[in-house]
């Protein structure tokens, strides 16, 4: 929620199965368990794919990372390498 009470919208993917992400010792970030929602850090190409495929079942490959600032909306994020529809 925004301070004004409005819903905050951000690109995200809801997983069909929960995942666990190990702790990141050098940065002292804890392990995350049962993660089902990932904020997506998108470049222009992947933002285009996200918009085109929003609401559809997709396969996303990429690099997971822990939230490290107030702009991150989930505890774990993904920087996608590819977003592909599942047929």
C-alpha cells in the first residue's frame, strides 16, 4: 500500500510451488522459506514480455536475489533472463 492507501502495483510472478532461498552470509541476509511471490526486476525487453504475457502461465529463468532497499516489494526478487509462455 502507498501512504495514501492506494494499492501499489509492481511486476511480480506468483509461483505454482513455494521455494526456499538460502541465506546470503556476506550480506547477513537470512534464508527465506515458502516464497511464492517474487518482485521482478525487469529490463526493457523483459518488461515488454511481462506486459504481453501478464495473466498467462509462463516459465521464468533468471537470478534470484534478496531485497536490499525500500523499492523492493518482496523479500526475494528475480532478475529474469527469459520469460516464455507455457503452451
